[in-house]
């Protein structure tokens, strides 16, 4: 299996996850232990590179904070969405600023490509399969639009280094290392 590494903010599932109804064919709901907000996608780097990146991620200028989950929307290419994710109703700006503050240094430490798009914190709930047809993706988007998570508040209190789970039938990812968020540090002017 090819390596796959990323840094994220784990999200503990609450009773709100039970509000996610059965998806249409070809859509996989994330396991409760896979829920996260991505800070930086590293891809197929080595474990040493991923750990070097995670050392940079520990500088994330974000104190433990509560955010509120909003509507589930398609993410990725508009014609071929790759994820169905909850946007943040509260806390989006603060989390986006913290991610923006560290993500170039995180990517550089891993030798990974920098992200060119603005940070858009979101919690992926489900993904259409890679081979989904146009009609299946359209059905997945319609399904996502019917979801009402109840605008729950969730606590972000740590940053973690993730990779593929060994057995991916139930869970996709596993946490390799984690670090508690501490008092917010003021972002430096760049």
C-alpha cells in the first residue's frame, strides 16, 4: 500500500453522528474515529518526512476551541465532488487562520507540495467512491443536502499525524502521533 500522510485536528463524534442517515450506494460514511479537519495533506512522503512535518504542526497557533458544525456540502471539483463535508458555522475564520499560519512550513518540512487554495476548514462525513458515475455523485450530493447534523458544537483540542489504517475495511486512517493544542500564539506578520 502506498503511504498516505496528513496532519489534522481530530473531532470526537457525538450523538450528532447518529443523524447521518444511510447513504446511497457507492458512498462511504467515515468511521467515528476518522473524523478530522485537515491541516495539511502530505501524501506519499516517508514516515521521517511526515514526522518532520508534524514537528512543524505543533506550532499551530490555536488554543483548544469549540466550533459549530453546519450544513453538509460537496467539496472538491464541482462536477466531480470527492467529499461530503460539514462546513463550520462558528470558528471557521480562527481555524483557517491557524491552518494558514503553519501549513507551508508543514508541507516544506515533508517535502510535500504546498496548498495553493485558501484554507477552508471542514469535517468530511462521507466520500463517494472514486469510480462513482456522474449520476451516483449527483445522488450523493442530494443525500448530503438532506442531512441535518443539528449544528453541534465540537471541541478541537489536539493536532494529530495520520496515515492509512492497516485494515481499511472499517477505518481508513490511524493516528500515529498527537499533540495537545495549547494557548494560542499570535501569528507572526509575513
